[in-house]
């Protein structure tokens, strides 16, 4: 079928020798010559497949993945290869989309690789709200950027989600004054000065 990758062979030397006519079956020097050429062919094929397979999205890592991202115009904003592969797959779908609700659903499905359930609701006159019903596993800012690119021009997209960060980490105060590495939050006006500043007030 067109577009499918050919099978890689690893037996060029044995194949070359096996194809000799009966009258040359015992010609050791001729077989050695053929094997030497076949070995070069094997090296060339192995090198070619290494390049090809590294450019396949499922196999690519690191710099190879960054190159694929550039090809489909998806900048690397994460050091996580798995998350970047998700972004690339979504970007490919975005490049082929027309901004229809069906296209948006497809892109959302590609982004939410953790199997998160989601709802898409149109809010006239020109707004779409996507609500992720389960804790989101992809970086929310990346999801927002990709979904924004997938919706139709002139349509505002709102993403509602729940973070996977536990409630205890979302808003905390530190009792370790003067040590930014041992606490998470704001310092206190009691005791040693805090290099992180002080919590003053909250406006609702």
C-alpha cells in the first residue's frame, strides 16, 4: 500500500550467496567478493533505516522530535518528550482542520491522552467552552494554546479544567522563614525577614 514503510532486510550477505548458479556454488573467492559487496549494501540499508525510523513520530526523541515539531510548526514548549509528541499529533490535526466543531473534538481527544472526559458547548454569539471533567494530565497552557489554534477564527475559546496538583499544594504558607527551599508560600512578619516577601491581603 502506498505510504507504508518497506521491510528492512538483515540478510543481504546470505541472500547474495544463495543466489549463485550451481556451477558457482563452490567458488569461494567469487562468493567472498559478492559477500563484500552485500555487506556494504547491508550497512547502507541499516543506516538508511536508522535515519528513517528516527523521523517517525512514535520513535523520535529529543532533537529528532524537535525537528518534527518544526516541520509541522509546533514549537517545543516542554522538555517532556511524551507531552511534546501529544502536541505534535494535535498540531498535525490542526493543520488539516477547518475549525469545525468536529475538528475541535478530534483535537481535544488527541490532547487529552489520559482518557479525560470533556464537554464542548457553544456559547453564542462567538464563544466555545471546553470543560474537562477529569483532572487534566497535559500542561493546561499547552492545551489552551492548541485548542485556540483549532477553533474557528474570531471565536473565543474558554478551557475549564481541574489540575492534577493536590489541593494542599495550590495555596500554602511556609513556616520556614528565610529559606525559600524548605517552604512553599509566603513568609511571616514575625521573626527573621523573609526574602520571598510578605502576604498582605486577598481580594475576591
